[in-house]
């Protein structure tokens, strides 16, 4: 490989560069994915990168032997590979134009094509990747939270269901004109529903990292990171203290196959027939022509990704609504990205066609992508919230029938995002984002001591105090907002989240 098959001999540096080029180009798509807004480096990214690089390297070697010679092979493969992974029309045009120009002008130096493409890939992908790696290394300095002390355990099955983005009943009614069917239905079924339920944080990663460690992020990360990296939160989720504590008390852990890669809790078992499909795989599909090909045969945008999302949501609810009672004490953790966008179901469970390609963003990110489409956040959210509510009640009926002693917690991490501005520390209507559903079913326990302004950390305290005789307190917790790019700059908004007495003057106009 030190010389091309037909051209002049290469210098040692160029030889090294050309030999490395296939691996660099092979890893390009994965490197690009590290620019996904809230992505954090995870093992599957590194595996994907290695697999992709190895695949292209092997392909170049094999084709070089049987085909037209190494230079042409490398050139053609580089173009094909970049074309496949660059399925944005603009990138495609640039790749093809540059490749054509090189092919015509630099026939003796075709190896420069992959070297050039590799350099572009590195230029795009390495800074964010290096940033995440650096953040991960920095993180090692932080000690992990220690396991909680437990008293006498009374293991009972715990069903912990997080409905991502499900707002509080008064806000659903006043901001989204959505009947609070879920809160009302849960009360009918004996749940305590916090009338003034509040989020601990405005973002999923912060909310889950704190709830699974039964402490505020400010206590868990001291000093707080100065960057916007979510890597420290991934580490807190992965090494959380609730799960080892429960395991030490004889519990096993079961989860659904979560769509948010941050929330891999390393369970003992996962109930899902579908392969893993997180924001990472969604982003990967969008780089290829697969999404575009799917759209040729469908009446919506991003049909492939949206269909997968529907299948995931449906499968999770279907499973829970018929799940067998566990044979040993089990902590069942389920995270469902609903009613969070994309809004893919109407209230009756019929598919709600998407008008833009798959996009998980909420709040101002959602609005920016839906400009000029005529789509209504309020309407989409309302339909999705109603569907989520009906399906959740189905699950509750089944769980209460099969396991009447089981503890059920149903809460959200944060509320809706219609008025959410990700870039502003001052939210126009912060109650929309920060008032949440928080409901507990604790058979046999006196609920009069439960706080009406319960947050998810508070719910975890209540449950652990109940089943493990822990002593985690029950005092008030603050609710803090933070922006997308300053996730650790916390602004206390607790006083703005009182239940809305009257909905007059707040009812939005729904098209
Ligand atoms: Zn969320």
C-alpha cells in the first residue's frame, strides 16, 4: 500500500495519510453525530466508530486486490461512502462536485481525495468529540455518590413510570385546553396526585440524574461544570445510587428499551422485541438516503423515523398493559418520551402525520423547525397528552388488578414546551415548563403527610422511606430553570409555580 497502483511513488507522510484515510472516512458519520445537540459520548458511539472505520478499511483492501487498483478503489469508495452519509442535498452537491473536480484535475494524485475527505471529517467531528472526552476525563475527579443507608426493607414491587413532558392538570387545561383525564383517572384509582406538582429541573438529563440519586445536581456535582456538557449527568445516571441501594435490598431491575441514550440504567432485563433505537440511531438514519427513500412511499415527512417512534411507544404501553406480575421484588423503570415531541399520535391512537423530518427538539427548538408549516404545538401536545393519558390508565388498571400491593409512581420530568425559550433565562410563562404531573399509589400508607408541591426527587424519597425505611427527609425542594447552553446555571422559579386558581384569561386560542 505504500505506492499507488499506477502513479508516481508517494512520500512517507502522504503514504501514511493515504493508508489512514479509509479509517478516517469510515468514522466520519460517527464523528458528525457527535455534533448532535445534547449527545454525550457513549460506548455505542465508540463501537460504531470502530466498526465503521474497520468496515471501510477492509472494503478498500479487498477491492484493491480484485478491482481496478488501490487508488481508484479508494477514491470511488470514499465518494460512495461520503455520498451515502451526506444525504443533505447541499453536502451531496459539494462532495460530488469536489470529487469530480479532483478526478478530472488530479488524476495522478487521486489519493488526495480520501485524504481531503478525511481531513474534513476530522475538522467537523474532532473538536466536539475531544470536548466530550475531556469532560469525561475531568469527571473522574468527582467522587460518585455513595449508596444510601437502608433500614428494615419491606420489598414490594415498584413500578416507576416517567411520562416525559407531561404537564400538571391546571396547566394542561389552561394552556393546552386538554382535559386532565390522567390526573382525574389516577385520583379515582386511589392515587395521591400532587395538586402543585413541580419539576426539579427543566431538562430531562438534569431531572433524571437528580431523581435517581435522590439529591439535587448542585450537591452531586461540586463544583458545577462550567461547560454545557451533559457527560457528568450521564455518569450520575449510570452510577446512580437508587439502583444499587434497591439491589442491596433484594430487588431486581427491569426497564423498557429507553429511547434516550442517557437513561441506560444497566437493568437486569429489558422488555422489548425492538432493537435499540435512541436519538443517536435516529440521527444516523437522517444522514443516509434511507429516510428519503422511506418518504417516497409515505404521506408524511421522516416516515421511517416516525414509524419507529410509534412502534416504540405502542410496544411499551402494550407490554405494560399485559405484563406478568414479577416473581421477585422488582423495580420496573419505564421512561416514555410522550407527550414530548414529535407528536405522532392523535388522542384516539391514530397516527398523526409529521410535517417535518424527525426532530426531538422541544420549546423554541420545535418552533424554529416548524416555522411556516402551520403546525400547532398546542394542538399536537394536547392530542399526544390525551393519548398518553388513556394508555397510562389502561396500564394502571392492569397493574392494580395483577399486583394490588405494588407501588406505582407516575410523574413527568418537566412540563410542555409551547412557551419555552431555550435561550432565555427569563421565561415568559415558566409554569408551562415547570409544573408537572406527579402521582403516587402507595397501598396501605397514610397519604396525608405527602406534600402537594412534590417534585420527582421528593417522590423517590417518599418511596424509599416507605419500602426501605430510609430516612431521606420530606422537606420542600426548589424548582430551578436553566437554558439549553447553560444547563448548570440554575434559576430558582419555585415561587412562580403555584396552582392556577382560575383558568380565565389563560385559555389559548386553538386553531
Ligand atoms: Zn424530558
